[in-house]
C-alpha cells in the first residue's frame, strides 16, 4: 500500500461462526428443532475488512487467531477475499474466536460469541503493523477486542491523520480515552441507548435524536434503525436521514458489518459522509436480500 492509494485498515475481531436455522429462537429452558446449520467466517472485524475489500479498495486486517482449524479457515477467508492478512498473528494456548448465531423464520437472529484469541490484541500488534497505519485512509474498530487495544490503534491512526471509525458493537461502555479519539461512531438503537443514556425508539426520528445526542461527544454520529434506515448528525450541526431501501428480507446477519465496511471505504476515498452513507445503505440492502450460499 502507498499513500497515493487510499486504504482501509481494520483492527479487531475474527470469529468462526456457526449459523443455526430454526422456526424461532429458543426461550429460556426451551429446546427448538432446527432445520439446518452451516459455518461462516466472520467476526465484526473480519466481515468489515472483507466488505471494504469488495468495493475495490485495498483493505488490511490486524487481528489474532489460534493455531487451530478455525484460525486457518479465518485467515484463508481473508486471503480469498483479497484482504491483506500479513498482520493477523497466530497465538498459542487459547482457541480462535467463535460464535453461534440462531436465526428464526423471519431472518432475525441472536448470537453468543467466545472471544478467545481476539483478547490477546494490544499495543504490540499496533506497533508491528505501523506501516499499515501510516498509509491508511481510514481505520475501523469494533467492541470485540480490549478497549486498551482499540485506544492504541486509534492513537496511532490519529497521528497519521486518517479518520477513526468505531462500530461500537456489541454494546459496552467506552473509555474516555477511546471516545476522544473517535471521528465517526456507528451504532444501532440498542448501542445508541447505552452510549447516549436515553431510550431510543427504533425509528428514523428516534435514530436522529440519538445521533444528535451522540454528536455532542463524537464529530460524526451514525445511528442505524434496521428496516427504517439510517440517521446521521455531526458536531457542526449537519444532520440527515436516509430511508431504508425496500427489499425482500432473507437475513439480517452481517448487515451492520457490510454497512460499516462500505462506509469506511467511501470515507477512505474522500467521499462526503452523506455520499458514503448512501453507498453503505445500498450495500446493506443488497446483503439482507441475497440468499446465502
């Protein structure tokens, strides 16, 4: 990568996902008979790196896997999708990250993740990948690795001058150190509620109100509202809403990661936030309406 070619660096999580399909998600103590299952390479970081790379922009992943079958599959998936995986390390003594996602008949899902090797990321991994940060057009972070690791990555990116994009998922409190380094925060209604400290109605109006509150802390706040669309507010007072594109829903799994990866690619290329969000919204619509193979 060179400074002349904008690129996206994703620092974060890699999970080997087990996808289970059933008529409904089980309630406490309930056993539900499923129809099928299949594996998928994921983790929010891995998904976002692949999504960015598929737009045609150079994309690199900084992450960690274990010396196991899951880890080897995760690295191969990055290679196959054109993601630079030179700085995905292999660690011993712990398993690769993994998750189990259970889908209902409507395509919605719930998931449990086991972080494993992702929790070993830290300052040393940022330093090892310093050349990537120096050339990056945007850095993408998530909440599936330690907060201190995200802070180290964000500080290095800030020194390089590119935007730091945080997809603050899954929901957890953010340290003041990390919050101060984030240029663009991307959250859904649940995550917005935790960060903004107020109830968020899962509508475009509710998303925009949450974005306004978050813009007091972050230069750009993006709040997605599922099938309603996405809202954005900036610290400078700009704000807008984008309606969701009407499609036939197949599955919502990975929609947020597709959105974030495409958004990052647009910002890395120098697109205005509105243009980048429209592209991300279109990409997410295509993903949720495309049958998985």
